[in-house]
C-alpha cells in the first residue's frame, strides 16, 4: 500500500468516477485503475462497485475511507516537520460553527494570515457532533466550536468561554414587553431553529421538554443568516448566540426577549485531539485564538 494508491482511492470516492479522478490527479485512467487493483489485491477486498456509469464505495471501501484520509494527512504532517521552516507553513484545517464565523473567526484568521501568509487555511463547517467525528478521524486539525461543552478524554480544550445566548423576536412581537419569559410563555410560539444536531437547538428543546412544553418548530435551516431574515420578517422567534446578532440588535431589527428560564449552558471552545501532532501552524493558531478570545471577554 502506498500513497499513490490512497490518493487514487480518495479521488475516486470523491468524484465517484475513475475518469474524473484521473483528470484531477493528472494520471491516465489506466494508471488509476491499476493503482486501485493493486490496493484491492493487497487488502483482498473490493473497494468500489461499478454498475453502468455509477461508481460507489463498497462496505469495505467505506471502512477504509477515514483511515486513508488520516494516513495522507499524517504524511503531510511528516513532510512539514522534516522540511520545517522558521515560520509556520503547510495546511491548517479548521472545523467551525457558522455562527462563530460571523464575527470572531474572520478577525482571528485575518491576523493569522497576516502573521503566517505561507499557511493555507481550510474551513470545514459543522456542528458539535460533527467535530467529534472530524477530530477523531483527523479530518480537521482543530475545532472552533460553539455549543454544549465537548467534554471527553479524547480531546484537549484549549479555550472555554461561556457564550451568551438570546431568545429573539421581531419588532412589535407581543412578548417583547413581558418582563420575564418562561418556557410556558413560548409554548405556542413558532420557532425558527438551526438543524437537528446543533447543540444549542438541543439545549432549548431539552429545556422546553423538561418543562412539559412541546417545541413548536415552524422552520429549520443550517443557515444563521436565513434564520435571522426569517425571524425579522415575522415568521417566528429564534435562539441564537449573541455574537451572531449584535448588528441586528443594535439596528433594532431583532429584539432580545427577557428569558428567565434555565441557562442554556453554551460555550465557545477551541479544541483538538489528544493524539494530534501540534504542527507550528496549529500551535500558532491555538495561541492566537486563546489570546483573542480571552481579550474579547475581558
């Protein structure tokens, strides 16, 4: 098994085509086919199923996929270590919650790119549950997470900052002037929420359920910007991190409700896997993130 075979395997799994994989790698299609045959012979399994023009991973191919990604990433890590320069270089892959990308992460990345222009930064959006998988399978180097605390011996949490959450309504909503909003007050209110799997949506739903209130989910979407627009247009109320809605609150387009129910217990975290090799690029990102986040909340 060599890296050329693994590259061919990953390219075919990505494009679901031997032809497109060959084009992306700059090889002849026959060369890619040969690499896969050699890999299949060594592993004594079939990795792809070809029915007509459709190419799909077999069960064994799906099992190999995360290991192939990890092996190639480790290979790049080794190269970056051996040929390490005085300044960080290589690729840094960051898993990020979209809500954090609205304000904080762009500022951190702007400063990071100014300091370390040779580092190529790649962003992969996801939820807290996604980050556990991404970190374990070495798909990302570091997670910039917002949600229920990811608390596991597998991960090292470099930054943990409590994150203010706001229940929000459009101007003129009947609940705006109520001094204390409890779960029972929003029992019949249409909710505009992030998709299932988002930890702060789960926090709200758990609080309502524990208070014998059935959540009235009117609309769900993975886009924070869409949630804000739908809420401002009067389709319902929503729960979002304060960091994601500061501009809309300052302009009066969204109004925070006086939530007096249980705390949502949402935090921002910067974390990585305990077995992760800390490259110079990752080390400097961790330092910069920690300094920025701590100064932001002083």
